[in-house]
C-alpha cells in the first residue's frame, strides 16, 4: 500500500497502530487536510472489494489529480503522463517532491486503516479510532484480547510497533487539522443495483447496539459508536430432558423459546402489523412512519444449542442480536446542484464504517459518541452485484470502480485546485 502511495507522489509512513498514510502536503502545509480513508483488513472467507476498494480509489484519485494538475501547470507532458499511466514510470521519477506538493492548495491524505472488522479482538474500527482519538477513551481498547489471550498492545509490539499510550495518543487528529473526511465503499446491499445506479450518497449510518441477556430480559449496554463485533449472546435456559420421555405439555424448551424470540424480533423490526397496514392502507403510512423507522434493521446471525444432540431437549440456547438504526432522517447533502442529487440515490448504511469513528472528532479533539461531528463526513457507495459482501462472490465491475474513482477525483479537483 505504501509503495502505491509513493508511486502516486505521496509522502508515506505507517503509524504505531499499523495505519498506512500517504499525503500530498499542498501549498499551505499547515491547512486542514482532506482525508480519504478505508480499511485494508477483511473478514474470513471474504471478497476483495470490501475496504480495499476505498483505498485504491483514493490513491488513484489523488494520482490522477497530481497528473492532471501537473499537465495544466506545464511541468508534465502528455507523453510522460501516459508513461505513468502505463506503469513505466512513477510520479516521483518525473517530478520532484516539492513540485508535487505545490500542485494542490492544501493537504490531501489517504489513510489505509487497520482492523476495521474486529475479528481478532472483537473490537472494531481500531485504526480509525486511533486517528479520531477514541481508541484510548472512554475505554482503552489496546487492552482488548484475542482468543489466544494476547492484547492489541502485545500483538502490535510483536510486530515491531510502539503502542505506548503517549505514542498512540499522538496519532490522533483534532477537528482543526481535518477539513473533511470522505470514504468510498461498496454498498454491501442491493439497493443501487435494483435502482440501476452505479453510485449512491450515504446520508446516515445505522449504528449498531450491543445487547446482552443473562436470563430472559434483553438489556442494551452499548453506545452509539460501538460496533457490532462484541455481542454477548442472548440466552434461554432450562433443565435438559430426554426427547422421548418428557411430555410436551410440561416442556420448557429453550430452543423453542429462542425461536419465538427470534420471530418476534423479525416482526417488530419490520414494523410489526404496521408494515402490512402501510402496504394496504396508504392513509396509515404517514402515521406509521412516526412510530416505525424503515432504517431499523435487526439480525440474529449466530445461534448455538447446548448440548446439541438430536435426542436431548436443549438446556441452553444462545443467539446474537444485531440492531441498527439511523440517527435522524436521511438528508441530502448541501453544496451540490439539485439536478445531480435528484438523479443520485441517497442511502442509509447499516454497517459501521471507519467514517463512524471519524465522526468522533470534535472541536476540542475529544471523542464524544453523541456529539455532532465538527468535521464534515462524506461517504460514497458503489454498486455491487447481488448486494453480496463478506463473501468470495463479492463483486464490483471495473466500470463502476472507474465511476467511483472519477467522482472522487472530481470532488478533489473542485476543492484542491
């Protein structure tokens, strides 16, 4: 990743939580930076677009900006630009670094974040939290441990990083250092494909909450910025019994109880009876929307039964509950022609992308899950085939990758030239 950034003309470095940075310093090196980010980790049995798409689109857009501006400034010829595009030369082989930095008015930085998915330590957004200043507080996530009992801090040390708290705290940016944050990501859903649109603007993130249940009551204990990777299972308990000798009338089957609970979750999150009424009775629709938000999505994605034998009435059933909902109604972003917005889908994201962590940046540089972000956050979704993600079948066409990169380049050119 650092080599690609370097080839695009950027200054590169890796911080002490393993985020990879590339920056064009700009004419005003102290001005707030436009930050483009995404993550380079992924899940097990995954595809190749989740996270990586945003990094490569960011690098390519910055590289295109450098080349196009250098041509306009007459310090690069079309023939030289073609050699860079063909991979025969890099930007810094044909231009000196000072000239590259002077091609944009203010800094632009691409950040490839580590550990967004949170598989190892069950704590998501580690890299972007470090940049936003929320890695060490309110909970020190460097102490999170993996299945082998090793902490984030220990694993970073094993790989040659220095995760001392004073060092990590210096990674964090403050709001006055960031002009805006933008992230390109595949949609991970079917909406854009169904609409026949390659790109969509994200208006809100339906943030997940973590839910825990020791016996039968489900109690929320998460906060706005926490991601859905550290769920404790909801649990139904009862004495085990023999499948052939315990009458149905006196059974207390935890698996049957879990099935009822899961069905209830599915119905309630889909609007319960209101969902059907909204389809059949248009006059109910407006009233229903005041008590049911269609951005609400609920998923039971993991279920385990103990002891899991065909001739034993279960003694315990554990299941996860993932609940996500946008905060506030979807809004179209300001500052763009309405004709463009009318043609561009506006979506709510149900995944906790790095932009969710970056929204923790406040004017005081303090992580605040419920504060209004002092830094403007933008996110662009890219159409993916069948809405499939977190799978080897995940796919974004070359044409749509090109469209997303062109949109990002156009955005950079408007702000930085």
